[in-house]
């Protein structure tokens, strides 16, 4: 997948495939790791983290309208770190040591951080630096700024979820709350996006695909076709772990799309499972 297909001599240097096409960026696991034993909680959690990456990668593949904007940001960031003349002009405008962060080849959320950092700058000053250094081809249009702003807002909760799963004290209890919160967020986001409707729809579809069996356990109906790529999060331990963790307890039921009766039934079912397991 390429975020930008160059069409002119000036644009040929803007390809972003080094970022999103880099397999290391997604920290790919071997296929057998995806099929971890139901009882193997440690590997199952790793599978959850990787599943989120797969969801995000599929979503980013639906950002064709932003390819040129993505590429401009990548090129600008690279120049901040690789070209002394540009770095000097940038620091003159924004202060010593200031730059746009480079992407990290092993973390997808470095792309989100890069976009967010650039958008946080005064765009008029950024444009001045680009004109001053004869890089007018990297100027972002108003439409491109709006597109990138949407991308950042869509990916923000995914970045937070990724950070959570990479924390030192992360436990299996975050799986259910994260999945439900992301599905609810995307459902609400679909009504407000302007440029990235396809991205939002794909992220929601991929969540249903990757966590099909977990959603079934939670009595959430999704398309049966989603089961074809599910990583089989079909163990009640995910629900019990969330309920027993004081950080979550049953607060995740707020994000559940079901009726009050459905939520009460899940609560009683989970209580029964915990008692059966002598928790």
C-alpha cells in the first residue's frame, strides 16, 4: 500500500511508502502467533495489541485522498532532521531545538505523533519557512490541513489504546473496554467526518472482523462474514478480567450498544462465571 503515487518530478521525492509500507512499522507477528491457545493469556494479550495494528493499517489504506498531504509532512519532517539549511530556518522561526518528529520504524503511532505535532504549529509560520527555503511544493493547502486534522482525530483513541497495551502494568482486562470504546467512538465519528468517511467505515469493519468472537460473547450482533478473519477472542476470561479489574469493573457496559436488559444479563452472567471460577 502506498500513501502517495508521485506524478511529477517535484513529487517523486514525496513517496511515503517507507513509512506505511514498512513491515517493521507494524511489528508483524508470525501467523501461528495469531492462533495462540485460549488458555495462554500472555500470548493472547500480545495478539490483541497486534490485532489493533492490523485494524489501523487497514484503515490507513483508505486514506487515498490524503496521500499527497501525508507525503508533504513526511518530507518536511525528514528535512528537519537531515538538511542543515532547512533545520536552521525552521529553528529561526520556531525556536532552537524545535522540529517535526521523525517516524519510528517500529511504532505506527509515531506517524500519528508526527502529524499531530505538525498540525500543532502555526501553519502560517510553516509556510514562511517552506517559501524561504524554496520548498513551495510542500505547502499544505487548507483542504490538506483539514484532511490531516481528521486523520489525527480519528487515530487519537487508537494511539491511546496502543499506548495502554504497551504499558508496563497492562493486563488482559483492557481488551473488552478498549474494543467497545473504539466501536462507539467510530460510530459517533462517522456522522461528523468530511474527508475520511471510508477510513472510519473500514476501521469499524476491521474491529468487527478482528474481534468477531469477542463481540459474540458480548451479545453484539455483527455481520457473519466478519468471522472469516477473526483471531478468535472467544474466551470468557476477557470479560471476567475486565469486570474484576477495579479500573474498569462494569463501566465498559456504558459503551455497549445493547439494551439495558442485555447489559444486566451480561453483568449477571459474568458474576456467575466469576463465582464458578472461585474468583
